[in-house]
């Protein structure tokens, strides 16, 4: 395997792992992105997303986690 291809594969694997880790954290704690971005609003309590929106975020994070995990397994050849 050429040297450049190995480095690219390593960078891709690290990126996929970080994305999977962030989405796993968001699946466990769906308020994570809200907590990280609510500082932008003057009155965050007035524009806080609903409980249903947080549940949808959890479902979306689980789906993205599955995709990133599958992609990481394909890159490493574990699947």
C-alpha cells in the first residue's frame, strides 16, 4: 500500500471515529448540541426546542452513528 494512501486511510478512520463518538454522545444526551449552541440566543429559554425535537435528534444521531460505524468498519476491513 502506498505511503500516501495509508496516511489518508488513517485520517479517514480518525474522522469517522470522531463523528461516530459525537453521534453516540448525542444519542445518549440529545440536548448536547442545544447546550453547545444556546449561547447564541438572547433568551435561550424562549427558543428551546421541544421534547419531541430532542427525541428526533436522538433518532437521527443513532442513525448517523450506525452509518459512521459501518463506514469505519469498511475502511478498516472489519465488516
